[in-house]
């Protein structure tokens, strides 16, 4: 993986697709109702701060390391470092459980409603394992091309909704009807989980960017793009369906896109939105699983990646069912439990510790260089 080289635009494209994956058809910040757009802005700002000043600073202080795995082992020491890498590997796999569950549910609901769920799950896992074997460069090149299709589709939806005459901006009012409380309660999920969270995984890709100076900036611009897209989608979701209908639908963006009807000719765009969601979610899974695969390889020193891929595939199959028997249980675990008790540790808690230890090692290294410099500069005396 260390020999792989990525362009800044490829990293930008992957950040956009990664964040849009599971959130592209959901009503994020749904508890804030018509004020969800305010939560989007606050969550986006918080996510940018975490991404640039926490995750980005960790990378900048350890740019000389060949990989993210080297950094973790350097700051913690090898035994503890490998344990931390292993924890992150299972954290990424656990996130994948939720994403895969979403893919399976929407495929079952809108595309293959007569196909058994286990068949859909197995097919999706086979696609994931195949994608892993194609390698990092192939994955990021594909993301680079697919980004243009995604952006075009979103712009098309945003343009056609007003032309269909279904937008009513009165649904955005009254602003803060129930106070700032629901907005603030909805915000942490946005920067800890979807759509602006779970970005610690990109620490594994920053060292692979050809020009390391612009890796964090490319990711930040990608995050800004996602914030803008999610802000527009959320506003149109509220103004077309209304906050009540948007709140009570499982996949409200699909319902919103179905309302597009320009001259009884341009209509039925829901299939397009589902395609965007499925493809974006597969990119998200591949990023998470690829880093998990590399992490397990580093920890175990096991040389056969194909065996690790199959092992992860088996975990994904059972994990997709583990994250809640019903949709209600799944949402409770994904919104009320996972972000606050799991994601907060791996996205903020552990990175703060890594940053503090990186600063310590950086200061220690500078002192060692200063102490060594006078000795090197001292003239040699001859007897």
C-alpha cells in the first residue's frame, strides 16, 4: 500500500463519495425537523475543525512516516500500537455493518423485493471482495471518474425540483420553533457519524498522496463540497415533503425525487437516486474495509490478503444482521448509541491522545537534533 500514489483530486473525489454514501437518501438531523439545515451547517463546521485541526495535525506531525500504521506504532510503541491498530480495524468493520445493512434494505425494498435478503447480502459481499482485490489505485481512479456523474445527478435533481412546482419554502418556518435544543441534539451525530464523520480512516490515505502538502486541503475541500450538497438536499427535502413527512419516511429522498415531473416528460428519477446511493455506499465500504484489511495484515503479519478479505466478508455477512433485528432497533443503535459511545472515542478521543503523543515525539526529536548539531559542528583537534 505504501507504493501506491494518489493525486489530490482522487482524494477529494473519494472524500465526497465516502461522505455522500449512506446519507444521500436519508433525512439527516431529522430530530431538528424544519431546522435540520441549521444542524447541517453546525455539524459541517465541527467536522471541518476535527478533520483539519485534529486528524490533519496528526498527519502533518508525522509526514515522514511511510504509513498511518507506522505512526500509530511510533507514538504508542509496537505492542500498544498494534492493539490500537486492531481496535481501529474492528471499528471500521463495525461501521461497514451499518452501511451494508442500508444497501441490503434499499435493494430489497426498491429493486429486488422478491429476492431473499441473504442472497442480496452475499452478492454485495462478493462485489466488495472483488473491489478489494482490484487495489487502491483502481478504486480511487474509479472514484475520480464517478464523481462527475454524481455531481451532475445532484445538480439535475436540484434544478428539476423547482421546475416541477413542488417546492414550498413556507415549510422552513417557523425557524427554531422549539428552540435551539433539538438543533444542538441533532448536531453531534452529523460530525461523529453520517454524513460528516468517520473520517479518521483517511489518515491511512494521506501518506499516499503524491504531494503530501495538499492531502489535508483536498480532503477539506471534499468535505466542504459534501456540506454544500447536504445543505441543499436537506432544504429541498423539507420544502418539498414538509418536515413531518420527511421525518416519518425511511428513505425520504427517494420519495422527494419521485415528485420530479416536468411537463409529464421528465420524471421517475428515483431509480437514479438509488443508483447514486448504492454506488456511493460501495465506495464507502471499500475504503473502510481496505484499511481494515491492511490493519489486520500489519497486526498479524499474515501474508495472504485473500484469506483476510474472506474473513472480513464472513464478518460482514453476520454483522449486517447483528446491528438490529428491526429498522427501529437499527436506527436506535446507529443514531443514539454508536456515535456517542463508539465513534466519539475513535474519531476524537484516541486521535487527541495520538496528537499529544505526536507533539511529544516531535519536540523530543527536535531537541535531539539541536543537541547533535553542536557536536557535529565542533572542529576536530589533532594531537
